[in-house]
């Protein structure tokens, strides 16, 4: 009799745990939807800078599906869908969702594209890109962050992301050229190796300026002849691109 009680209690407990997990998944999905609505309002508000008032449906779809709460430390989980950067340890941050959305949208990523990211951090931006493109290579200089992000992305099934430990200043020549390049740390000057590794017809976004103050988000394009053009989009504030250079 006691054994039966124990078994029934066990089954009930696992049903409760399962229901609880389902419930919090639904709650997080609702929070994600609210986050996207906030981002869309912010895009409307900044349309003068962005030159558009709507994000592409692909970007919205990715923002709705990537579980940002699994990319932040447990103590920040409840704030994961607020429109702001959060600490991820080692003095680094996961970028503000609006900024992730705008940078991804500027890249105009397509389903067959190969993208290079400099500054993996939590792996969230890489996961957003991975929902849209064929392959993402992402470089992180802080080894423990790179290892955590690699593990997290693997566990969550992002099989088209490769995390590399290293100095992203030099890019990743072995897989170049890239359709798009995104730099998620501030640099005084756009690293020339990254410009070289961008495909003709490709796009890059990178925060350029004082690494301890405000930078300009720069949108760079390379045309079919290899001519590079740059446009400043808006003032931004990113952690510095570190490394030897
Ligand atoms: N994209 C990240 C995300 O989704 O969580 C946020 C990136 S955080 C704002 C900037 C990251 O760039 C940090 O993790 C930092 O360690 C990294 N970083 C700084 N300098 C770097 C370099 N030279 N090469 C590669 N990563 C670098």
C-alpha cells in the first residue's frame, strides 16, 4: 500500500512539474510578444534614423521564437524580455533587444547567407541570425563566455552556429567571404581584415567611435566592384572591442 502511495505521489509530482514548465513557457512566449511590440514602437519612433518604420517579418519571427531567458544568468531571467542590455558576467552584456533587432534588420540576412559575428557574448544575437541564415560563425575573445555560448547553443539545437574562441579583429579568413558581418563591440576604426572578408554585394554593421563613450552605428556596404560605402545610422553605446589591436 505504501509503495502504491509513493508511486502515485511521484506521478502527481512529475505532472505538476511538467505543467509548471509548460505554464512558464507560455508566460515567456507572452513576454516575448510584448518585447517585440515594444521594439516595433521604438522602430516607429526612430524611423527618421533607420530610414524605415517596420522590421522585416523574418527578423520579427526570429525575435518571437528565440528564448532570450535561456541566454541570461538565472538571476536575470525575469528581466530577460525587458528592452535593455543585461550583465552576462566577465564585465560583458547581452545587447538590448531593440539593438539586436535593428542590427539584424540592417544586414538584410537571407536563407542562403553565411554570416560572421564578432562578439558572441551570450550567443543570443547568433541564435537570432541562425533562425534566418544558413550558417553563422561567431568569435568571442573571453574564453569562458565562448565555451558557455557554444554549450548553450548546442543544447538548444542551433546546429548551424559555430563558436570560435579568438580575437575577432582578424575575422575568420578560412571561411571568408561572408554575406554579412556584424560586430557587437565598439571599435575606434573598422578592422581592415573584416572589410576584406566581406563579400562583394555584402553588408556590415559595426559600432565605431570612442570605445568608452558613445559610438555611431555604421552600416557598410561593398558593391559588385568592391567599392565600400558607409552610412552612420544612430548613436549607440557598446562595450569595447578588446584584443591586441
Ligand atoms: N552579441 C552578444 C550577445 O548576443 O549576447 C553581445 C555582445 S557584447 C555587447 C560584446 C562581446 O564582444 C563581449 O562578449 C566581448 O567579450 C566580445 N569581444 C570584445 N572584444 C572582442 C574581440 N576582439 N574579439 C571577439 N570578441 C570580442
